[in-house]
């Protein structure tokens, strides 16, 4: 390829985006011990915190004419401007309630409570809360457990992103079919095409097909419920050593996502469901890639659900090497973080069965939608820093 050929094909293109967050927060806290607000079995009183917060989230994005008009070949489609914002008014309160202190088999037992009310200009009101318990038998062992309700409101792009035809899917089961293929009849029935029209649908040699993507101002917030319980060990016979193991079970519903162009079109062919088939818009040639008039509608929706569960491990040990008979050698600070992933389940749509991605990776089992985000059943990180016995300049 010559320089002249590249100069003919290439053109510079720029885009600029900015996000702004404005936060106004006021909070107060108090220890109610001196006011007598405490458990009869505890030395410490109830601790409280409460307050209010206002937030404004704003996003502005714009590309130059080349990209925004869709003239930048290879970019997958036009890049129209995005501009949107929302406001949030919140009130919150938290409390720490010691139940028992310095008793047999209960050095400390306490409960934590939290609640937050949020009023979004975009999605209305939400409630989040937490109930947690902590039971320290002694200085060596402590148990903890919690239940939490969390919320993720849709962000500006999910709400206000313009709907636009871009490259989205990787397949069209009705393209490139030969006479006698079983899909010919199903494609004809699904999209109201004649047999000749189905046989004339061209296959994209690059396996790239159009999708209508973009935001949805009618989204609801995602909600999640998390149950966790674990143990913390700080054995007094081994100073500097800490260990914890926590089981977690997280369920997310009203998950904000697109259904996926490939899921839509394959579900249409397998079920002939009018809902899925109605999302496939074919152009005059029956194609969903030859022109912007052919595409699969894959805008943002509250789709299915997610669920994950497993165990998190943390361990650390800090000691001077003098204690190990290595005098003048400084110290070490060992840290270990590990996670066992028992399940990472996705339900694409209400009524579907979950599929489990724990220990798998690929275009389906990937956080990013690509094949570069594996979900190993076990992962860990071990660090053993050495603290030198001297300082720079000694």
C-alpha cells in the first residue's frame, strides 16, 4: 500500500466528552452513650449518623462531522452527540448498636443498620438498606453476617444515548441459504418473505450485521440483594497474622442491558415469537447489513437477571525477621487475596433459564462481551514485600 493510497483512504477524526458530578452533602453523627441509649449488657452506647445529599450528574459528548455523520469507515457506524443529566435528592441514616460487651464467649456482639432514600429525576424513588451483625467470641475469632439491598440507577448514556444503527451482531441465520435448507421455510414464515426472497439474502463475508442501539428513557433501576457471612481470625499466639473468609450470594434483577442482536435473531428463528421477530427490520433486499434500513433493534432494556456466589479469602502476616532469628534483615509483610467463584449465572430474559459462566470465557461468558474477560473458578494474588532494614541515604 502506497502513501498516496493511504492518504486517499485515511482522514483524521476527533471526539470529545466530559462528565460532571456536583455533590452537596451534609451529615451528623453522635455517640449516645452519655445519654443512656445503650443495651443493658453493653458498655458502649448506640452510635448514629444521618444526613442528606444532593447530586447532579451531567454528560456531554460530541464527535466531529466525519464521525457523527457515519462517514468514518471502519468505526462501526455513526457517532451522534450525547447530552443528558439527572438530579438526585437523598436522605440517609445509619446506626451501630452494641448488644453485648465483655461477656463469656461474647467479647463484643453488635448490629449495624443503614437506610437510604433516593429521589431521582430520571427514574423516581428508590430504597436501599443494610442489616449486619458482628460477634467476636474473644480476641482470636469473630463471626460476621449481613443482608444488603443495593440499587444502580441507569446512567446518562443508558437513558439519553441516541438510537443509532451500528455494527452489532455477528450472524444472520437467513443469509446465504441454499435451496432445501430447513431455515428457508422458517425465515419465510418469520419475516413474511417468499422462498425466492430468502434465497436472495446475501451473507456478509465479515460476519458483521447492523443493530439499532441506544438509550431508553423508560428504564427502571437495577436492584440487587446480597447475603454474606464469614469468619475473621486474629490468633493471639501468632501476632501480626490475620485471616478472613466470607461467603457471598448476590442476585441482580431488572438488569440493564441490550438483549443482544444474535440472541434476538436466533430466538426469532427457533421460536417464531412475534416479539423477537418484530425486532428484526430487513431492508428492501432482505438484508440486515447492506444498508442502514436493515437492522436488529437492540436498544437498552431492563432484561433478565444475574446471580453470583462464592467465597472471598484474605490473609496477611507481618513480622520482623529478627523474630525468626534473622537479625538486622528487616521485615516481611505477606498478603494473600483469593476468590472461589462457585456460580456466575445470567438469565438473558424473564422466564429464561440461567446459564453458568463460572470457569468459562468467550463471547457469551464475558463481562465485556468479548473473549478477553475470563471468569476463573479460582483466582488469587500473593505478595511478599521485604521491608529493608535501612532507609535511603543511610
